């Protein structure tokens, strides 16, 4: 994303009689009509203030107009993001009150869906409750970790007291957590030019909690809202963790283990597991998570190292493994970074393929939404050709169902996970 000072200025036109509006290009209009939900800054031709005003407020609800003035719906406006408009309704001139009422209904629908897709059980009590555009709730993400709920409000429109209070009210009434906390994403807030979030809990039943133990696939993990990435853990990989454990065997290497998600699942079926990450803090949490699961079969250890440097060293010294998991952070955080990202994925996969014993298992992932599944698969195939190994693709996987995708918004299909057998 661009920094605020890099943003292209948008011309302000004459007031619009039905409230603030934005005229967008024909290209963007066609995409909106086809079901896409974002309008980038480069596709906004004019902003039209409400009568009696001279500008459009950051975070306002605006009516989207095509170049002929035909309304296409209402959207949340950001004055600071490259994603300038996020569609929230096919109705024009949506008021804040109507938006809040519709948000309440959509949150309840999202929770009902999660109860079908990922009900709370003794073996699984953590999942995503609200997934932004995927639940028709742009700028809102909420995750459950056992008795804690962690909320992120990611846009100028959603990071407001009225919406924060409404979300807390609905989540508390429907799910009865011990605590609901907001965990802001500092980078997103800087880009969106949003003020710091309140530090007090949104809701607490008694004394507020910041830490708990949650369970996924029968394994226990520590959660602390004050540490870690995203809202705290990568719940989208839940079913991929379990799939990897089904195929894993022998000596295993988990590259970019973070807090041990794949490594601990591999330890159920492997003899020895090494989890690698550049973050000492993450590995300390991984070790604490290991202690929470004393029944695991494998001897498990952790290594603080750069993935590329370590794989080069292992390849040169002849290290061999029966199972390798590659789960790096997003290499392509913008379209401009795509070429470099593909090179990075190629190198990681090529070195991993060379290090696998015959009959070995490769689990390779990408969470970059700028890298489509087809391109990621092609990169792994290219690595297979260069490694002169026969690679059988056993499964093509994505995010767990509590992270649904919108077919007309490809950006929501961000997680790719390939499981392969290497001869």
C-alpha cells in the first residue's frame, strides 16, 4: 500500500443532492456491476460533497456513481487508502443509522454461519467469527480464542465508537465471552490515518483477560493478546495443519514455524521435528505450546534462523528430511512485489525438493493474495522440473471454511496450500 503522501489527489466536484458521492471510471463501474467490492483511488474521478459542505469526511458513507451519474450502491470512503471505496450496499444514499442496523444483521448472520461451519467443541474452540468482505462486513475482523474475542477495525469508517460498541454488544450477547478486546494493526492504522484505539476492553464479564489457552485439532496453544501477529494466531491454517499431519512421517522440518502450528501437528506422526523461524519471541511461544502438549510423539526442537540461509546451508551439507513444510509470510504485499515474490517461492521450494528423501512429503503454502493459485502452482511445478524430482500433487487446499472467500473478489482467496509426494 502507498504511504499517505504518495496518494493521488482526487478532484472535488459540486455537491450531490443525496449526500456525499463518488464518480468512478467505467472500468471500475463494470467491476462493481460484476460483483467486485473495491474501488481503487486511481479509479475515482471525482468526490461530490453533501449539500452545504465543501469536502467528503474521512470514513463517510458515499454513493457510488458511474460516469453517467447512475448510482451503483453505497460504500465506505477512505481518504488515506489506495482502496478508496469499499462497497457495503447496493442501495444509494445509505445513512449511518441504516449501515449500523445492517451491520448488526450481518454480524448475526456471520455468527450463525460459523456455528454451522466450525462449532465450538472440546477439540476446537478457536475460529474466525467475522472475515471482513467475505461476510459483507468490510474493515471488520473478529477471532475467537476459547473465551476471548479479539477484534480488528481496519478502516476509517469502522474504527468509530458507534460501530465498536455495536459489535461488542452483539458478540457479547450471542457468544458470552469472558472478554472482548480490540487489537489494532499499527501498520494499517498508520496507512488509514486512524487515531490509536481505546485501551480498555470492549466488553468483560468480570475482570478482563488478556491471555488464555485455546485448542485446535485437539492440540493446546497459548494466546496472549499483547504478542504475536495478526489477531494472535493463524486460524486459517487449522485444517491444513491436520492434513499435513496425515501425510507427515519420519524426520520433519517446519520452515517459518511462527508459534509452532505446523510443527506441533507434525509431532503427532513424525519421529523428529525441527521448527525454524527468524523470531526468537515466536519460538519462545512455540516452546511453551510444546509444553502444553506433553503427549506428542516426536522429539521437537526449535531453531532461530533465516529460512533462505538455512535451506542453502542444509542443501550444501547434504541434510535430508522425510517431510518439509514451507509456510512463509506474504512475499507479495503489493502487485509491484510479485516478480520478487515468485523468485522467493521458487527458491524455497527448489531447495526443499532437493532435500526430501524419496517418498517424502512437501507441504508448501502462500498467503499472498497477489499470487493466484495458478501462478503459485506453476512456480512449484517449475521448482519440481529444476530439481529433477517426480512430484505428485496430492491435495490443493485453501483457508479453513471459517475464512470463506467471495467468488467475485479474488483477493479473499489468498491462502494456497499444496500437499505433494516427492520421489
